[in-house]
């Protein structure tokens, strides 16, 4: 794990702090709209060891989804991703719904921290694969270096998404 960045669930009191990142990919979104969307994730079941309950009282394994913030040592949010576990087949998969990373000096380290957090969530939920859609604000533009960092992290391009087998 990175010494510069850490991953944690987005807390309700940090939603406004993450808003400038969201505006980078959704410039028309208001703070009110962002709060409403983020609160749905904040109050949802976050990944946790089996048997523990979340802040909403739901047990682990019930509609697992969440939003993770990647913070630097000073507490500023530089990355954000939302996810949900799809268990509609024999082997569940982790779907990364949105992925935003911004840092001028250590972007590769930031993305590496985010990918490590995604891998850890997939393992915690027993997922066989990780899928991250490309485009529509889900992941930076196709020619962005983030795609290359996904590939370096074991992901491969499958049409309109990046995919990785969890091993």
C-alpha cells in the first residue's frame, strides 16, 4: 500500500470535500445532486468481514456496494470510486461504477492505491472478476494514462470496459 495515499469508505462529513472531483467528470452536477447520490452509497452496505454490520444495520453480504475515497496524508481527497457487487451468476463480480483520480505529482501512485483497494474489495466479497466501464465519466478517456495503469495492474480491455480475473 502507498505511503502517500490511503483508501477508506467515503464518510458523510466528507461528501462536500469530494465534490470538486465529481465536478471534473460531471460539471453540471449540483452539490445537492451529488450529496443525494453519495448518501445512497454512504448509507449502503460497505465491504466488511462476515458477520459485522454496517452503519445502516445491514449484515455483510446484503446488497454490497459503497464509495471509497483515496486521501493523502493531509486528509485531502484525490481519488474516488463507487462499486457494487453483482451476484446474479454463480460467481459474483465487482463492478466499479465510477473512478476519478486527480493528482498532479503522484497520479500513478494514486491510481495504484485505488486499484489495490478495488482488488481488496473483490477478494473480501469473493468476486471472480472486476469490471470497470470506460466512458461516460466512469473512467477517464480511453487515451488517458489511467488505462495503461489498469493494464499494468492486471486488467485487460474488453470492449467498453476493463476487466480483471481475481486470483
